[in-house]
């Protein structure tokens, strides 16, 4: 009898352990699975040319459940000459996503950077620019109609002081280019969620108020906009108070808008010290927690699959190690920080 009770006890312990393992996940459970249980999309920015590298592709499909093109859908990379488009890389990314059942965040329709030379090389009238923008949006959004979950329609058009930035589109067309872009994108793909995307907009201050003011006006004017992207390219000195970030997401929610973390990376000065990796982990954890706790934060995307594919060393010399996987795709403390939190 005792023997049976003992065996029964063992069986119960075993079944409980298995159940806990299934429900909670263990260390081998990829981020994607843990994120799904939290009703969250977790993703990375990708470069289409790397998708044929099996390590890269396997890491992507194992860890992430959403992708965004890092450069392939920008105006310059897409359009070598006026009216001409080369969709090779963008198509590769969208096809990879469809094959692997991952949604795509389209990035980006209207930005002042990475514009084609043919567009920058001459003067245009306002009407010409409106026609160019309209054609661009209908061509790109139309091509991927039904295949893009969300588009960054307009990028980075609020200055640090909260006013409309001086840039190619505001100078060439004027502030209403923003509204036009959202309306055309919606017409070209009525199912796609449409986002305004910017950096340094997650905290408090003139920039975040400027972004809020812009999207509040759009909502009020009946412009089709569904969310705001917080880029979150930070350094290890980032220290926005999470309650402020929460309040910021809440006021966007009150407008009926979603929030996506769209481009997160946390750069570290070289040489990388262990304490910096811990600090980086803390920042990733804080932002992930803020997103999980906000009712309207549904997507968390990082800018690059691993440190081997990050833009940081190129654009910020002396800085690096900005993603959650190292150059050999090994998890860093930041990986485990969000892994543990999602668990
Ligand atoms: C960056 C890419 O990562 C680089 O490869 C490229 O040279 C420049 O653009 N904000 C954005 C992204 O919205 O599109 C930028 O991506 C990073 C800043």
C-alpha cells in the first residue's frame, strides 16, 4: 500500500512538473512562444539579403513572430528612377514572412531620409511632389495590399521642441502631406493599420507632446490612423520613468490608438563592460514591462536580429552591442531579462 502511495506521489509530482513546464515554459522556450502567451508580437528588423543564411533565418523563425524590413521598403532603396521600382528585397521579406506565418510591419512610406537621388537632385513644384507621393504610396501599399499588418506611414516629422520639423516633405508640400499620406495609404489598403513613428516620444516633454498633438489632430479630423510607434533607439543612459511612459501610452489609448515599440536597441560604448550589459538588460526589461502592462501596446520589435546585424556600429562609431543576441546569436543578459519577464 505504502509503495503504491509513494508511486502515486511521484506521478503527481511528475505531472505537476510537466504542466508547469508546458504552461510556464523553460529556458529553451523561444521568445516567440512566450510572447504569444502574452498576446504580444515580438520581432526584429530584417535585411532581405540575409534570409538565405540558415542561421539568420532559423533564429528569426525560432525567436520572433513578426518582422519588419530594415531598409527594403524605404523610398530610396525601392525606386532607382522616377516611376521605376525594384521590389526584389522587399518581396523576399514579405514572401519569407508569409511562408513562416509571420505578419509584417511595413516601414516606411514617408520619411525625409533615404530618399532616391532622382527626387533630391532637382526642384519640384508642390503639385509635382503631391503627385510623386501619391504615386509612391499607391504603388507600394497597393503591391502589398492584404499582406502588411501595419504600415509606418509617416516617420520622424516632429522636431525636438515639439513643432513640425523642417524637412523635405514639410518644406515641399507643407504640413498637410501627413494627412494626405494617411488617407492614400488607407485607400490603397483599407485593412492595414496605419502608424505615425518617431524617436524620443515615449517619455514626457515637448517632443512627446508634439507627437501626441499631431496624432490627436489627425484623429479629430477623421484621418485614418491607428497607432503610434515608439522607436526606442536608446543608450544605456536611458532613464525614462516607467510611470511616465505608461501615462503616455494611456493618453494615446484614450485617442483609440495602439502603441508599437518599433525599433528598439540599446547601444553600449566600446569596450563592452559586464555592468553595461546588465544595465542594457534592465532597460529592455523596463520597456517590455511597460508594453505588457499597457492595454494598447501590442507589438515589440527590435532593430536587428543580432549584434552582427545591427546598424549601430556603422552609424554610431564607438558604440555597439545594441541587440539582445550577440554576434554569434548567443543570448545576452537582455535576452534573458525579457525571456524571464514574458515567462
Ligand atoms: C536605419 C537603418 O537601420 C540603417 O541601415 C540605414 O542606413 C539608416 O536607417 N529610424 C528609422 C529607421 O525609422 O528606418 C532607421 O534605420 C533608424 C532610425
